[in-house]
């Protein structure tokens, strides 16, 4: 039997267990990274889902616009035959009708492209026949705008406490500090205490044949003086530099986390204001369309007013849906960025009832 105890280089529990310690911490980092990925992926899937529904709603709005232009064109064409409208005015309306049809076709293409992209995201073939349920869009429309009941400062403080990736950055700095201790220990001379014991046997190769009266012990010191320290010195300097890099990276990631929260907050505020403006715009343009249609039925008003009113109404309806969907996506990104979006085993997120 032999026993070796380092006295200088390699001495200490932390030095001996460094590889095991780092392996355990790497496993923890992977778990944290996977948890962060689940949150990011869930938000990505939900965002694409809402985007497809938004494009589908744009198709409906543009189709209603086409139908309205068709009705107006039929009516104005009849007035033209009666001499109440000039051919130029009717052609102006027809041109607007064709432009709206082109917009409608383009919106169909955008919807189909977004749906195909969503299939690929879900791991489905683009040939798969799927139709997204509009219930979710109806739900967020009925719910309206939801804003977090907290200040930006509170949200930032929560993010610094709950973001697992920031904890990893802090732990990586601690890893770099340990690496400096290991590198500094490597600069020491090698000095090991050696103890050996040998017991001979009387005959044979059996444990019962051991002769404990015929045993030998020896002890000594194995000393190796380090004459060429350049590689180990460079390793120590690299460890010092790596520590500073890790510290700066951790500081940068903290600032980036704050920036994520602020950007998500700004997006929420912008989407909220856009939604409020869009709702007012829809109400105003509904009145405009109703008014110009009444005048048109009496042969009054201008073609240009009909065109502008209908286009503004269609654009306003689309803008409301865009703002609502963008606010919902921004809200999910906000919960993700402050670290309170928790994903269940089935991939869905926990509902936050206290927001």
C-alpha cells in the first residue's frame, strides 16, 4: 500500500476537487440555460401564433374593404348611367377598388407565408393542413390592453433578482476566481509526502499466507524544484485576465438585462397608445363611412370622400388588431425579461393573476 500527500503544489481540498466542482457547476449552468430557452421558445411560439392571427384578421378587413368598394362602385356606376356622375369620378373609384383588391391579395399571401413559417416552427410539414382558431384573438380583443401593475424601477429590480442567466454570470466570475487559486497553486514547487507499506507472504497467493511479522514501512519526501515556470506563469496571467473578462461580461449582461426590460416597457407603452388611438380612429371612420354612404345614396358627396373614408376605416381596423397583438407579444416578452414567466411541464406558461 502507498500513500501520497501533497504538501505544496496540489495541496488542499479545493484544489483536489476543482474538476468535480466545475463539472457540477457546468451542469447547473446547462439547467439554467435550458430553463431560459423554454421561456424564450414559448414566447416565440406564442408570438408567431398571434402574428398569424393578425395577418388573418388583416385578410378579413381587406376583404370587407373590397366588398364595400364593390358596393360603392355598383352604385356610382348606376349614377354615371343617369348622368349624375362623371366617368372620371367613377374611374377614380374603380381604381381605388382595384388597389384594395391588390392589397387584399397581398394580405392573403402574407397570411399564407406566416402560416407556413409557423408550421416549420412547430416541426410540421408545409403541406400539413391546419387552421388556427380565432378564439384567442377574440379573447384578447375582449380583454383589451393589460398593463403590469408595477413601475419600471420595480420591474428592473425584479429582473436582477429572478433572471437565472444573471446568476450564471455571477457564478462564472466565482469560477474564474477559483481558477486563479488553482493557477497560483501550480506555481508552487512539487513536494509530496510518500508513505509505503509492504507485507510479504509465506507461500502462495492467498490472503491467509500473509506474514505480518515480515513487513516493511518506508517514508520520504518527493521534491521537484520548478526551474522553468514560464508556462505556469502564463497560465496564471491568463487566469487573471479571464477574471477581468468575466467581470466585465457580467456587468455588460446586467446592463443588457436592464435594457431588455426598458425596451419591453417602451413597447408596452407604445402599443397601448397605438391601440387607444386605433380604437378612436375606427369609431371616427365608421361615422365617416356612414355619412358618405348616406350622401352617396342621395347622389351627393364626392367619390374622393368615399375612397378616403373606406381606406381609412380598413387601415384603422387593421391597426387596432396590430396594436393589440403587439401589446400582447410585448407583455409576454416583458414577463420573460423580468424572469417571472414560468413554463409548466406541458409547455404552457403560468397565468399571472397578480398583474
